[in-house]
């Protein structure tokens, strides 16, 4: 795997980007948390959309990795709420349920990527890299 370009944050004297994970699968949260931290990123995980919203995540989240199907509020509903509140956080959806209609709706609503579990680590890192490069280059979220 190539060295991610966003390691440039270290040379900018700023805190590493925060990637927030919302997935009801505890092992997925732990795996993604470990992966992201091993690459020098900050990570925070929530096991429900509701707990994510209760935490009142501020503008420090650079990217949101979001499961589609979860008990309670699902990923698409959370995306709708974030869009309605004008939250600019980029969303990468992950799911083990193949549904092209759901994928299309998520992407049309602004998701930057939609990955099917199990996905390759490189697929996720490429999506994150695209988001962070845009932010580093002044493209916002």
C-alpha cells in the first residue's frame, strides 16, 4: 500500500484529521479504529446513529464512515438529518447488504463513496484520501 498523501497533516503542525465511525458492529468499529490510528489519524466510534447525534459532533470530524443498516436510526436517515442541518461532513457508506437503490440514493444525497462489506482496506483508504486531499487543498468538506 502506498503511503497516504494525507500524512502531510503532520508537516502542517495541525492535529491529524478525525474520522468518525458509526456502525452497530462492535468488531467493525474496533477494526476501523485500529486501522485509522495506525496510520496516524484520529478516530472515534459510535455504535448507533443516535449515540453519534447525542455526542453533538462538532466541525472537527473530517469524514464519517457510516453503516447503512443499524437498529434504530439507519445510515440513510442520519445522512438526511445531517444534510438538512447543513452539516458539511463527507460520508463514506459501508454495508453488507447489496442494494443498488440504496447505493444510488446515498450517492445522490452527497455520499462520497459506498463500499460493500467486506471491502478492501485500500478502497476505504482511497475514499478517505480523496476527502482529506480535497480538504487540504481548500475544497472544504
